[in-house]
C-alpha cells in the first residue's frame, strides 16, 4: 500500500501547487486589468490594490483551511478504519476456534499465538513466545521441516499434514495452512492448524486392514473373487486362481466369460444353473469339474452370494472357489475301499454263518450222542442199586449214588447246551407277550417238583412286553429257577416279578431274598460255566445266565444283575415297548 500511494500523493501535491500558481498569476493580471478599467484615479487605484491583496489573502487562506481540513479528515477516517480493521483482525486471530500462530520466517520464533493454540498444545502464551517451530516438532521431523522452509515462497500455502508434539509429549497429526504477512515490521507467516489425528489413525488402520486382507487373500489356497452386480465386470480375483486353473487374475478379470470356458463341457449346465440360482435365491453352492490350463481335470467347490446394500439393492456379487480334487479322489478311494470292505464282510459273514451252522449242528449231534450213554449210565446205576442193594456196602452205595448224580448233572448240562444252541437258531417273532401267566406256570412246576418248599411269589395282574413268545419261557425258567434255587435255605423265601419303568423301554425286575453273592465284575456273570457258589452248596451247570443273556441280546435289549451276599439278588431285563395299537387293545 505504501509503495502504491507515494507516486499518487506526489502528483496530487504537485497538481495543487501548479493550480495555486496559475490561479495567483491569473488573479494578478485579471484583477489589475479589472481595477484599471474602473478608474484611473491614483488614490482609488492604490486603495483597490490594497483591498485586492487583502481579499486574495483571505480567499487563499480559506482555501488552504478547507484543503488542510479535508486532508486531515481523510487521514483520521483512514486511521479509524485501519484501527477498526486491525482490531477485527486481532479478534479473529485471538478468538479463532482453531490453533493459530504467527512466526518470524527468518528465526522461526513464535511472534503471536491464539488461545486455541495454548489450549491444544498445553503451553502458555509466554512459553510459546520463547519457543520456535522446531520445539513443537518431533526431532526426527526437523530435517523435513527445514527443507520445506528453504523451498517456501511468499503467499498462501497448504502445507499438508505434519506431526506435532504437545507439551505432554503426545504426538498428534495436524493439517497446516500458511499465509505470509508483515507483522511488527518483520516478514512473518500466519499458520492455522486443524487436528486430523483421528482421521490419520483411521486411515492407517484401514490401510493396515487392507494390507492384511490382501496378504490373507494371497496366502489362501482358495480363490476369492468379486464382480459387479450383473457379473459382467470382474473387480477382484485373488492370486490362488492361477494355482487352481492356470489362468492369472488379470486374464480372468479381462474376460468374464473365460470361466465358463474353463468348466468341463459335461458340467457346464451345473455351472450355469448355479448362476441362475444365485440370481434367484441370493446364494448358490455346487461342485463341478474344470479343465486346467495344463490339461488336468480338477474338481472345484463353487460358493457365491449376492452383496446388497442397506436398502436391499444388489451392489456386488462375490464368491470362493476351492480346489477339492484331493478330497474327491479320497472319497473315491474310500468308496472303493467301502465296497471292497462290504464284499469282504459279506464273504466273512457268509463263512461265519456257515461255520456257526456247522458248529451248531456239530454241537447238537454231540449233545444227542452224549445223552444216550448218559441215560444208559443213569439207568444201569439205578438197576445196580436195586438188584444189588443188599450186596453193596455203605461205601458202594455212596459211590453208585455219586455216579448217578454225576450222570444226571452231565445230562442236565447237555440239555442246557442244546437250549443255548436253539436260542441262536430260533427265528424271532415279536408279539405282545404277557409274562405273568408264563411265570406263574413255571413257579407251579417248581412247587410240584419240591412240594415241601414254602415260597411266596408276587406278580402284577399282567405284564405285557414286545418279545418272542417261544424264548420268554426259557428266559423266565432260568431266572425264576435261580431265584427258587438260591432262596432254598430261607424259611421266608420271597420272589417278585416287578415292572420298574415304562417309557422308552420297559424294565422287568425279578427279585429274591436269597443268599445273594458278590456281583463284582458284571461281565463275568454271563460267561459260560461261571459259578459263584460251589456244587455242594447249590447245583447247576453255569449255562443259565449265558442262555438268558443270549435271548436278551437277540431282542437287542440289556440284562444286568445286582446282588450282595446275604441281601438277595435282582435281575433286570429291558424290553421294547408295545406298539400303541397293541397297548391300547
């Protein structure tokens, strides 16, 4: 402004001076001519000359007064406007909500700071005025700051984002704008700072996530892809696509139709149907074969879905392509192995059935062959005891009795083995069976064999189960026979047939108050020839529980025993519940 107004002021002053000189000369000549024309009287002319000079002085004085007044008025008005502008500018600077400061461009020392800067950086106004720009920059950023200072030119500049350090030591990111000014007769710069720390951190976090996302995609063996909503423009294909089919991501993105050309000709309809399902349902999944660039045939799992915005409009589509060739080959090998295993199992089962049938036939033959000599032994022993009773002494009678008992025991064992064999070969027919009449009939037979026994037998009015009627009699005969036998030494013998539960399965319990035994390992109870009492205590062959276990197993049910010495025994057997119609009837 000073350089612009100096020539103009000089010209104005020069113009006023020249105008004053011209007017003075014109006045002198014009006034003299005018006075001379009025009168030639010397006295009048002298008076007129005198008053003419006075009038000129008064006129010029008034003009000078007006000019001086007008000039000073303009000066005062300009000063008032300048003061007002300076006050307004100072208010804008001091009260601006963003941190601002003025610094000396030569020394980089702060010349002025506003209140927002003191609040933001934590330094007081006095501390700021003792500092330079380098004091609020991290040490590692100073070389960059000094280089920017050398390259700076006057005017307005957008410095960009830089790092600053607060008084607390916190590092922040600010966006700086600079405007060169003259301040306190110095070349200065006024700077405004905007905190962009959160934006920078968010951007860096996003960049890290994007980098991690890219690394993840590049490390996956599955190929990921993203396309436009209509599928005509491929936006992204991960590098794994080249490992799967041999074409690069760039080639796949350049030609969206390339993928259908890669699909095996026999499976193109599957791939097309998958695309139609994607448009109709929003997602699709299928498996098909492809022809790799190398000529190899591979299996892939194709999963894709539509990507919609908040309003439900389709914006993109994306998917994952997985190479499942190895899994398909394993599946084929497993299927082949399964078929081979089934063939071997069928072959072994057939052989096992044949061998079991031969063993059963052999066992029955052996059992029948053994029964005849055993019957003969028993018969001849009885004849010997009758005919020669008066000849045999006490020791002879005892020995012949032992022979008879051993033969009967052997015959009983043969009968049990035959029963066990018949259990395995009987064809199962599951019907509604009431166990109570069968149990009462069996207990009545025991009473007829030993009429001197006193035993109380309790059973419900009926107990219907779903089972094979023919196998229920040997099952109950063995279980009730054990209860009858092991309560033989009790005067208050008591046997019960009970139902413990009815629901998913029916649990039948046969409980006695006999001598009991240490059940120990429950698995040993059902092995053949396992005995928990000596023959001198209780007779038996050790086949009964084995027969019961096989009958229950043929019904695909369970049997277990609970017993303690002196506290009796409980045998539990599960049965399938009756069909609703049968139970209702």
